[in-house]
C-alpha cells in the first residue's frame, strides 16, 4: 500500500534552512547529503510503519511515527502522521 507524503509549511522551511546550512558548511558533500534526506522522506510513501511510534503519539492521540536521519551530532527526527 502506498502512502502520500506531504510536508507541512514548517517542515519545508526547516528543510530549506538545513539545506542552506549544510551546503555552506560542506559545499562538496552538502548537496548529496540533502538528497539523501529527501530520499529518506520519500521512502515513507512505501514503508512508513517500519518507523517506531514517536513519543508524541500518545499525547497527540494519532499514529505518529518517527524516522531518525543522520549520524552523530546532526541527527534529525522526522515525524509522520498517518491516517
């Protein structure tokens, strides 16, 4: 079953900020890293349930899943809400 992946306005703004930062700090590696982030987001359309429930799920009363992207210092929590 395929799911539709939609980014909120806040997520789009955060992605733009991350892109600006990573390409400034690592001009050679940054664009590739950002592409990997986009691929991770896109992968949620086929296998979102592979991600564990986010700690916010119970409070939200919704099926919120958490995907961790990145390594060491620069790890990002990607939260997805499924209907």
